[in-house]
């Protein structure tokens, strides 16, 4: 007996790629013709009324029930479906006369520009026409190129009729003038020639009294007939996919009632009509008026008015924001048109199609709970009773589900519905639950309440990166807040000052699995931005770890055991370590507690090895650091160091959790975090940690020192001000006196705050709570402490001292022009002392700037992130390791040149492995055990052999860079160190077999030797780990990259300007700079060219080149520019100051000056007017009438000094920059010079003698592209983003920037991430429509007959199709062999 | 008699060479008489006060058992007779690092031991370092003389 194969039933049908024959493959955009509209319509709508007196819809009115059911009670008269079934039907409305469609008005004008306004043939001559047509018909031409081509045709035709010119049609001889777009009308100016001819012709008519003017307007009716006459070939040439007459509106499809519902208010007495309905009503009225006017033959002029009215109404129906609607035609209240429905954030595209509202969600206030695991979230019972999960009844859960069914929807844990396999659904609200529970069968689905262990998605807005939404496991708890472990605050950027968070419950097993695997907290401990750890201990956890691991914390047996039991709720087995102090009393240290925390019992095989330098590290002695700042874990024992943020906190790559994560996978790191959270929360609860007024009360000594410090610096400032007032202040290079004063005073005042801060930190007792917090990095900085205790410091507004809000002073409490510290916003008091009135005012000024900046920044960065996301959303890694976009064009051949996953990078600079740490680990975890150490040559041999295996070759998937770095590390660093050590110990190259030196061998091995086993383990570990770090195919690396660049933008502080080392050389930084780079701005704020010099060590040469680059004006090198009045002629004599020229080595003489004068525009001098008398003197003769001569002379005299005689005009100034040569051993002096040139003109700077053109860079990306090409531009984009980010202290993996740069340059020109650039990068209409300029893209797509293949991310979301990225990329299905099950009763005997 | 790894008499030369940082723990600097060793040692001075110029005997051993059986790693309380009876202050810890200083004739070896965070640095002739191994569990025993 064989049973028919049962189809496996899932709790909810999983998505199956191929659902029958229907799948939206592409969307074709086209134009509607009149015929199609009439065919589509079920009813002609010509009555502009809604209801009759009995509140019944009027037939042929706007709410005719043939267009769909008007409300829930009514039915459809066309299909007889009810409100839920009927999708609605169209009606139609025929217009008396054609009108323009506002969306197509631009296209219509363009067409008219190109055709003859009489015979509709194209204005181009035949040859040109054929060339363009050939190009247009080329099947390889992309839509983007086609529209470029069309623009070219239009431009060509427009140029023929520009100005007052007119062109005669080659076919019919009609005179065509310029076509212009008026306000919802088209103007045809036929030019002067036509008017002359016209007037000439008219003048023959004698009886004409008034002059007749030709109406310059072309009416839509004329346009319609012109378009109708156009040949299909011409249409093709102009990139029209369809007949052009369809661009005009002759009839309107009336949309179904379903999309413009009529709502009854006041209990059915009145109805509220949708804006669209009201617009249609006005169109109908206007249309009727027009018809009346036309049929009335008495006078024709009036018809025009109604026609204009109709045009206006139809235009507003499509786009209510259309310009040029006269006031009297506008509706009294603003009514939206179709464009308004689609566009904007709340519009259809962004509001409903790209982002949809969902069920099974919850939102409430969050609060912390250190007793939860990091992967858990506590959900209030109230919420768990509403949210459900459909669980299929099986053998294993039937009893549980029966109980749930019995409990019903209101008692937890209960259930809401039962679904039978045949599809019937039973609500448990009212029906007899007991019976249903008893009748529960396998295969039924029960919508049960949420229970412990269910998977939920947890999210906090703004969702800036993928860690903003992660999957947790539910824990159902009493009370009303969502709770989670504080360690997870960081990825969400959450605090508990009233934040709310959202929660979603995935409804299928498939979704749950994917959520757990891809979005689980445990699998997202690291940020892909840089590979740093993000989920880590914070705040109190750091404080208590810091206090526990202090060198002088000792615990006796009882308290040590108690604390040990804190970390695992007393449920874990724990091996008590041997006490550090055995006699006179048994005492354990706090550091031993951390050994227990990492490795509670000896069977747990976690061996952590790491070294970290904490904030307090004194910089010498490593582990012996007197302030215990060097953290050293060896085989899970804390050897030394007081733990703080660097070890336990987020944002580092070699902290404790990072090491655990890399070496022992995420579970080890997560459990360790859990243990620490529990331990520290309980420990600090017993220990107590609070802050009081005595913590911020300064001691007597501190007050004295502070006053002394302030007095000293005030005096210094006063001295400077005195010098400035007397004009004796020594000026800094590149600054004027005022700037110098400001810089020096600011420096002195900043020094005050820093110095006082230092004194303050020293003076505080180590038990001072703020001090502890700042030392361990849990909260606050030394500056914060010194502001509370000692001195608030200088307040700044816009990077300067407080500005003058009154005339010549900041506040009226001070004398005018006062520059003293107190008058310019220096706050000498501390928050403890309290601020004086003026100080307080200055403080608010600074505070406000911060607030304003945050508000402005959020909007700015949000928009930037959105643009980045839209541009990069569809980039993914494919199975051939290339990065491609949705239309499969290659952006990168290998992601980041090595195909590594940025989130897995262990080294600080983004390299895959931190060799020295791994080496340390290998040495600690595999002790030599009597094995002999290797010699230098042996090491080389083993390494080279291993490196020649297949998995270390490029074919085996290993990048050249990694191979080189590995062999470098082993041979250059390791083996060489060993060699040096052996020399130091007076050992030879090779080993001694025995003798008295054997003990030294042992010492050498212990110090830095390596055995064969260790080396092999190390090599294999490095290589296998490297291969595991490859980026998985399908990864949406574009989206990750966009988030990685967008998210740090939100954190960039208000410091937008920054000194680049040289006096007063500012560089734009922060969000504005990132914006410039990403936008590929043509004009940037601070263009700077860094010019390397051929003779870099020579200062005089550098000065000389600087003089050549900087523009020199004639006025600067002229001794005199004088007007010479002779009796016969007047002239201007210029004498050059040869000494100055010699000193600055400019190579100028009168001849070059003459050339410069002649080349200067606007001065308008001719060759013969400038006369060189001798190399240092020249004369200029003005040419003018006698009466104007005097003025001309003075004009020249004023203009001539501004003539540029040497240098580059686009350069503002150049500065010689001294840079310390780092490690070039050959250069003994160690000082080199380079030039920083403010301004553009890269080509000119590179061309100057003495400049090393090959190493000269510019920060202006567009200029780099123009001068050096696209590859240079790409590098420049990477460098500039990297520089900007790193100067804000943010580390971002280089691979993200490379991807962005590649995307911006892969088309061969630098495309900005703006609407113009994105338009050129993407083909999809829907994607562009959901980005910006929604309707423009839709209109042009329909004119051009675009075909949108649904392949990108945006399009797939809009159409509701799973996208071809990540898990959706894989299209292969395995054919699993059917297992034949033999169902029969078991044999009685066997 | 149990064999010890190192035995010598030291004199405290300095207390807290880098300034006092902790309440209960002081770092002492000491020099030995016999092997001319230099030592830095963190001592819990709250329970075992030490003063400058004081002399003390220091022993490093890998086990406290008098018969020399290796330490089990498990700490058992009891009144068994052991090496500990003769000393006043005993710490238990782990040798974590051996390094060298200088070169040629003047080469010195450093031994670093951490007693649950209380550190010891012992500097002297390399021949002394040869007896020690990395990750060795050590007992430090002190007695004033």
C-alpha cells in the first residue's frame, strides 16, 4: 500500500520563487490614446454633480455606481461585486477641445521647436536627419544616450531659430520662428523678417484702420493637428515611442470611486468629496461652458476664455502646484492633484509603495535590565497578549497549545485563533474554547501569544545602520516597558531618558530563521563600518570592572565566593582559584575575579590572550606600569592592568570582547558580556557608587592654584593686548595683527583650562566618583570634571571667542573694543562656584550654537544618507567575486581588491589579521614542552614551504597583499628579532647541542624563540582564518557601504573648520566637506593644491616657487604708475621696482609686463598703445577723444596696478609648509618643504618649474578628473573621504570608500550622488521616481516608452517581489531524492 | 628539604619609586646580597608592612609541599606541614614573561611574575632565568630577617 504524497504544510506558505505563469517581469510605460480611454471607460461622465436629493448618486455623474461601489453597503453596477471584491471601474470624460497635459508641456514645446509649424516635417536638413536617425536606431544605444541625442536634436533646431532669426521649412517654405513656453501656453515668435513681410503685405490693404497683429500663440488644437501630421520616422528621431498627438489631452479617464472615496459626515446628511472628484467636477463645468460657447455661433471670441479655463482646470487636475494659474481660476481651498498624490515623503511612492505599515508590531518605552542576556528583550505581558505567532500543532507542542487554546485571548499564555488546514479560521474570543482545545489536531495552526524564546525584531529610529534593527529572543515579563541589556544600547544608540522602541514578530519559520541567522544580536556584535566591536559593556559595567580590578582590592573567601556566584546566578560550576595571598590571611584579588569570569571552570577551554593599553597607561614599563594601565591577559588570567573602556568598551579592535569574538566565536563573547553585566550590576549595588556635592568641592589648595594660573594667563593676555594697541605685536606668518592677537589670546586661555584640568585631576582623591568615571571611560572627560570643579573655560561661537553683539563690544557691561578674556566670553568660575551674569550669558551663547548645529546637522546628514542609499542600494557581490549593480554592470572586479568582509577585519588599518596578537596567542596556548627552538634558516624554510601551497596562491583565493604581509611578519620581524636576541646572548646562528650554554638556549626560547609546532599552528591558523573572512556572495555590500559612510556623518561634531598645520590655512571638514565630495561639486569651499617640490629640502627654492605661483600684481612690483601730461600727448608711465623683483626672483621686466597688460581682458589696450622704453620702464597711451582723455587716463591709472604680471590668476595664495620627514634615513636634516596653494589651477601649478608634478595633489575632485583623468579622481575621492573621516577621529574601512569612489567613477566621468548623477547611474524609472522628481521621471518614461525591468531593490520593494540580493540571489534548487516511506502495521514478530 | 627555585636575602631600597598610587599596596624596590638581583615587588602592606632598609628573605618555589610533590593547582585548606610554616607572607602567582636587557657581557634577564595582579620583576644574571619556565605557577615566600 502506498499513500499519495502529501504536500508538506508550512505554518505560513513560504515564498516560492516561481508562482505559476504570472510574475511581473517588467513594466512598460506608454501613453494613453483617446480610443483606449473610451474603451476603458464603463460610463461617460458628463454631469458635474454628485447626489440627487435622496442622496443617491446621479447616473453619469461623478459618483455613478457603475464606477464601483461607493461604500461598504453598496454594490458595483458593472461587475456586481461588493466593496471588498470590486476593484472599481473607469469612466470617461470627453473634452470639447484638446488641451495640454502639464506633464508633457515641456516635451510638446521641444517637439514644436523641431518641426515645421505648417507641414509638421522636421526642420533639420536631410543629411543631418539621417545621421541622427541612424544613431537613434542603433540597438546598442541606451535610453540615457537616446535622451541625450534627443536633446542634441532639439538644441540644433532651437539654435536655428534663436534670437529674431527665422528658418524657412525646406519642404513647404513656411517661415518658422522661435517657440517658447508661456504660462500653460506655447508662444511662436516668428521673427522680424516675417513681421516685415507681413506688414508689407498688409500695407497693400488700404482700408485697414488699425494695425493687425498676428497672435503669437499656438493653440492646442493647432498643435494637435500638427502632431497628427508628423511622420513616424520623425517621431523616432525625437525619441517618441508613440504618436505625439497622445501628448495632448482630448479625453480624461475618470478614476474609479475606490481611489477617490466620498465620505459622509454628520450622520449622512452631508458628504465630503475627494479632491480629485472636486477637480473633475470643475473640469466638467468648464468643459460644458466651452461647449456652450462653441455651439453658440453668435460671437466667437468668448470661446477662448472657457478654453483657457478648461486648460487651467485640467492642468491643476494633474498637478495642482502648476504655475501661471490666475487667482480667479484657483479653487478656494487647496486641492491636491495627481502629482501631489505621488510625490514627496508622504506620497504614494515613498509613503506607501517603498514603505508599508505592518501588523504584528509593538512600541513602547524602553528601560534597562542587566539581568537579561544581551540576546534577549523583555516584553510586557500586555504586549505578549496581543502579538501572536502561528504555531503548527505537532506531537511535541500539542499539550502546550491545548492549554493556550483553553486560556483564550485574554489570559496569558493564550491563543487568539485556530486555523484548520482547509482554511477555516476560528476566533477563540467567544466560541467554546474547551471544546476547541480538545478537538485540536496535528496540522492545525494556533495563533498563540508570544512566549519566552520567540524571535522578535527590535528596532530604534533613526535606523542609520543595519544594527539599528536586530533580532532578539523574547522574555515575557510583567510591567509595561521593553527591557534589554545595557550592553546593546550602543548599536541602537538608545538611552533610557524616555526613548521608545519598536518590535516586530516574524510570522513564519523561514522568516524566523533568517532573522536569527542574519540579524541576531550575536551575529552582529561587530560593525561592518570598521570591524570594531559595537555591542560591549558600557557605563556602570565599566565603572565596576575598573573598581574590581584595582590593584588593592582584596577579598576573603566568603566575599570572593559570593561575587563569583553573582556572575552566573549561582548556577554555574566554578573552580575557585588559588588565592593570590596565602599567608598571613587568605586573600583573593579582584583581578582573579576576572580570571574566573573568563574561564569559570577548568573544563571550559577559553584561553584569552591580549594586551591593551588603557587610558591611564604611563607609557613605560608595559606590565610594570606604576598606575597599572597596561592590561595583559594570558591564558584567561588577568596578569596586570586595571580594566576600563579600552578593554571592555565598544569601538576598538583588540579589546577583550573582540578577541573573544575572533578566537572563540560570538557565543563566548556574548556569555562573557552576560556574566560581566550580572556581576557588575550586583557588585556595584552592594559597593555603592554615587556623586555628591563634596565630589565637586575644590580643596583650598586647588582654589589657590587656580587663581594663580588664571592671574598669570590674564596678565599674559593683557600684555598681548597692550602690545597690540601700541602696534608692537609681532605678527605670525600669514596673519594680520588682529588675527595674531586673537590666536595668541585664545591659545593662552585654552591653556588655562587644560592646566587647571590637570591640576584638578591630580588633586582629587582616587575615590572621587567623577574621577573614577572619567578614568575608566564610562562617562565624562577630564574637561567635564574641571568645568564642574575649577573653571568652565572659554566659550566659543563659530570657532571664535564671543562675537560683538553690541557696537564694538560683546555686552554693554564691558568697555568698548575690550579684548580682555572676560569681555570675550571667558568663564573663570566653575559650575560649583556658579557663573556671573555675563558669564552665564556667554555660556548660553555657546550652548545655543550646539543646539542649532545638531538640529541643522540631522536634516543634512539624513538627506545625505538617503541619497547614498539610493545610489548604492543595489550593489552586491556576485558569485564570480565581482561587485555589480542590479542591471549587472560591473562596479568592481573584486570587492575592495581582496574580497574581504570589512566586519571581520582584525587589524586596526583594515588588514585581515593582527599577526602579532595571534602570534602571542599561539605562543601562550601551545607551550614548547621540551621542543627545541628553530633557527633563522629553519623558520624561513618552513614559512616558504607553507606559502607555496595552493591556498596561498591567487587562484586559491589569497590576495598578494596578504601573502606578502604574512611572510614579512614572519621573516622580517620575527626571525630577525630572534637573530638579534641570539647575538645579544652571545649565541651563534645555530644551536649548540649541549654544554654550558644549553641553559642560555632555554632562556632564548623562553624570550622569543619559536618551535616547529608553534610555527605550524600559527601558519595554519592565519591561513584558515583568512579564508573564512571572505565576503559571502550575495552580500548587499552597497547598502552596507552607504550606511557606513552615512552613519558617521550624524556623529560629526560642529567643528567644521580646522587648522591644517599652517597658520590660517583652513580646510572645510565635517559634514559640509563630505557633502562636497559626494556631490562631486564643481565649486568647493576651500580648494587646496599640495605641491611637492623637486628640491624639497631647500627653503629658498620653496620660497622662489611660491613667489612664482602666487599672483603678483603690477602694483606690487611697480615703483610708480604716473600720469604724464605732455603738451601734445598724455600717457601713463610705469616704472618697475627692479630691486623688489630681484629679491623675490620673479623674472619680470618691461617686456613681460607689456605682454601681461595686453593679455588682461577688460583693459582693452592694443599692441601699439603700450610702449617699452627700457627694461624697467614702459608707457601706456590711451586712445580716446580729447574730451574723454582725462577720464580714460584715470581709468587706466586705476586699472593698471591690478594687472597680474606673474603667477596664476586662480590662485589666492600659497604657503610654504614645513613637514617633518618621518623615517627616511638618508635625509640627515629631516626637514622638507612643500607648498600649499589655496585656489584652483592644478595644471598651471604642476607646470611651474621646480614643482614635482607627479606628486602634486589637489583636493578638488572635479579638477583632478579634468586634469589627471578618472583614475586619479577615484583615488582622490577615496583619499579625501578618508582624510575627512579620520580628522574627526572616525575609522571607516577603506573598502567602503573604494566602493563609493568606484560607483562615482565607473561611467567614465565623476558622477555625484545627487539627482543628476543618480539619474545617469540607474536605468530604472521606478527607482528614480521613488528618489526625487517623481512625476518628471514618470512623464518622460511614458513619452520615451521606457521599459522597467524589475531587478533593482527599490523596484522589487515597490512591486512586492523578493529582491535579487542576499538570500534572494541564489536561484539554484537542489533535486532531493524522494524518500519512499513504507506505511504499514508493524510486524508482530520479527 | 624541598628544592626551591630561588632563594636570597634582599634589602628594601625604596618604596613606591613612581609615587604612591594605591592605598593598600606598595611597590618596593629591593636588591639582593647573594646574586646581586634587582627586584620590584607589589606587597600588600596593609597586612604585611614593609619599610625601607628592612631586610627580608625571599624564596620562590613551585610547590609548598615539603616532599617536593608538584602543586596540584587546587588549593586545599588544612593544617598539613608545609614550607609555608616558616614564612610570614606568601603569595601565589604565575610567571608570565621572561625578557632580556642589554647585550654581550652585561646581559641581564628579567623574570616577571603576577600574583593575581601584584607584580614582581626580578632582574639578574641569565643563568638564574634558566631555571624558570613560562606559565610556571610560583609561590613567593617572604620572611623578615
